[in-house]
């Protein structure tokens, strides 16, 4: 577990803007990606849970990633989500990401069938790595049992790293369970452990973690960045508390529509409100509550 | 809800055989499909949960369905599963099924995001129907909350049928909850309600349901067919009980590896044992227990 960690810092699971007809709004998306990189993010995770990635078609994901790189965003800063239910689809997305030059991929386990064994998930990930068959592949396991229901246990992580030390280099822990993240950090020093929950970001860094992949990086990359830079200073606790306060305006709603509301508000751009089913947008009352909440916490909208 | 029901009877969610390299074994699959149709099944649901459909890639599903029809299986007998997480993928699979002439499609709700609203699922299904935009489309809602976690509530069914009376013609209820299936049957007479659980098959038929889509149809289509034919006779109860007894050999294991073991045994064809990750095959001890169980229940393997 002593592989160099190519990726560290604050990564945004980038929100995906849509046209009114629900098509991916590529220009607005690329602009948002670039905005995040100049306002605090070290890198980006297109096609995470917050990106409504699993509401995007396979072809849409391939096309969008190509456009992003063509538009000048360095693939060295990208860790796209590539995990699908079926091995062939996961292989297609993963191979494309590697061939596009992406520094890493964020890999969901196969998530349709429930109650599957560690052995089954191991075989699935192994099959993907073998089929992609590219020394450049760097996999970050995506552990998000509250949504995927299927996840990566400690013993499964250990087994995958032993079998593929060059390829399996890190994890995003979105379990919401600090005990789990602490166990990963303590058991696997040198492994690239990102905190999926922003509330554990400081604790992650203190225990040797490499940073955060957090939904709120879409709206407060600047604040998250400051915590990453200052975690060893006396300021750190205060910044961590401030991050928790800044979640309040949207945290009681579905995070994706809430975050899109914040962006629509600060950018004066209602096009950002569109979500793809099965998500639905906030009601007028909910939108108003989010906007009112921004004033209450003196929301530090990051301007480029 | 008075649309003619094109599909009735016993349907098999067809198991998918794989080569040793995990590729879909198309010839063996087509042979199995034809075998089921001559030994009891009225029709077939390729790409159901039992088919490991969600472990098959989008392209594999398109290709396999084409090969099946080219091989002479009438699409009028087919209700392939076409529901994926993302609307574009679902539209692609659904449009292809309709254009191939399939009598119906079995539609999972978008199943990655959890805790989504009925409104969100409604919009998702509506978007699929509108985009496919073909009068020939007949949708059977696939309600399987134990696996998909996301499902179709009674009020959502009602709303979908009202909005799309020609397209939304039925449901497969795999909730495992008889109270739910009974409520569907009583609230929506004339709707094409299939029992996803074989243990409710007789009760389904007695309350006006149209039949069953059952994993065990892969191994005992003859017995299920006899219940469908004789449900109004004094024999019915005995046949239903016999079906329950015939589940025993595999029911304590994951159903897919267990069913594949039964087919491998009776066909003397170990190629049937292969499953795709995240499933894993049975251990030798489990396989032996399944085979021993077959003798105990005098398993009536259907020979063509």
C-alpha cells in the first residue's frame, strides 16, 4: 500500500446541469467544472451520485467526458465515476476514462443485486481491472451503502489491494459512519482515503486521509479548500464547524435539488434548477427556504 | 383499465447461460428459451432479475434479443426487461424491444437513487413512454422492492394507468407481500397483474390475475402450467402445494445459482453452472444438497 497517491485534496462530485428537455447541458457543465477548479477544487469527480450520474445514459457519460477534456480541463485532475451494474458497461466507461487520460476512476460496486458476498464483489472488480488491462488504471472504490446498499468491507478492501496493489489505490467513504472511515484510515495507511462526508473532512486529514469528495464542494469549494490548507492550524476546528453550518440551507431537502437551487440563486440562472427524474425539483416554498437560509449563514459564494 | 391484455399465463424470467469467459452463451440460451416454450411456458421474460439482466451490458441485451427472434422465437411471446437506472438507457432498450415486435416490456423503476418520490418515478416512466412514442408499446411495471428498493405504490399505478391507459397494461408484483398483490387485483380489475412469487399463483388467478412470472418456471414450467390450466378445479390446491415443495431444493440458496444447478444436473451440462459476478456459484456441498433435494421431492423435470 505504498503506491504514490496521484490524487489528493478537495474534489467535487460535479452537479450536472440539464436543458429543459432534460438533455445534458454540456456548455454549462464545462463552465461549472472550470469554475470549481479556479475557486478551490483540486480536482473533479464527474458522474458521482451528486452528479445524477446514474440518471445519465452510458453514451451520454462517454460524450460528456470527451467534451470536457476537449474544452481544456486536464484529465490529470479528473476521477470520473465509472461503476455500473454490469461488468461490460463498467469496463466500457472505465476503459474510456483511462484512455482519455483520467488520473483515476471512482468505482461503484455492482448495485442491483442485494445481499451479494464479498467474494462476488471481489470477482466483479477483478474482472473489470483485468478486462481494462491498462497499467494506467487507478481505482478509487466508491463505498456508499446508504444508496448503493452494496459496499466494500474492510476485508474486501484488503483483498483487493493485495491482489491489485498498482490499480486499487484509494476509496471514497460515503458510509456516513466515522467508525468505518477511521478503521480504513488506521488499517490501511498510505491508501488514498477520501471522506465522502464533509463533516468528517478534518478528522480524515488528521488521520492521514487524502481529502474529501463532497457534494458541498459544488457550492463552497473555497471553504473546503481552506480547511484542507489549514487543517494543522488552530483555525481548523472553526472552519470545520463553519462547513457544517453551511450545509444547513439545503440539508433537509434532497441534496441535489438543494445544491442546484443555491447555484441558480447565486448565478441568477434558473436553468440550474432542472433535475432529471427520478429526482424532482424543490417546491417554491422549499426554494424560498433554501434562499432564506443562505442569508442566515452568510453563505460565502465562491466567485472566480 | 379495459385494454385487452395481450399477455397471460406462465412466463419464465429466463436464466442466462454464460461461457467460461462470462460471455453470454447465445446458442445455449436460445435452446433454453425454446425448451421452456414447449414444456409449459406461455411466454418468456428475457432479462428479468433471475436472468442476471442487471449484470448484462446494454449492448449484450440488444444483441441477445435480436438473436432470439432471428432464431425463430416469436416476439409476440416476449416481454423482455428493459428498465435501467437512466432514462436514455431505458428508452434505448424499450424502443428496441418494441421495434423487434415484443408484445410487452417489463419495466423496473430507476433503482439507484433511494427514497425518491412517486412523482419522480411517475416522471421517469412518463418520459420513457413519451420518448419511445410508439403506439405498440405495452408496459408491465416491475415491482420488486426487496431488490430494487424503489417500487410502484398503488396510487402511482393508478396515476400511470390514467395517464397512459394504452401503454401501461400490467404489473409483475414481486413484493413478496400478498396484501399488496391482493390490493392491486381488487383495485385494478382488468389490469394485467402477474404474480412474481410462485406461492401466490393460485390466489392471483382466483382474484382475476393473469398468471405468473416466476423464477421456478425455468425448471418446472410443466407444473406451473398445470396450475394455470386447472386453477378452477379441485386439483388446484394440491398443485399449488406441490409447487411450494418443489422450491425447497434451491430456496435456501441464492435462487439463480440454485436454479442453474438444477438445470446443469438434469441436462448433464455443467456449463449451466457459470454465473456472472456479483453472483458466485454454489459450493460443492451446496450443489450436492440441491441435487439430493431433487430426489426427495421427486422433481418432475420437464422434458420436451
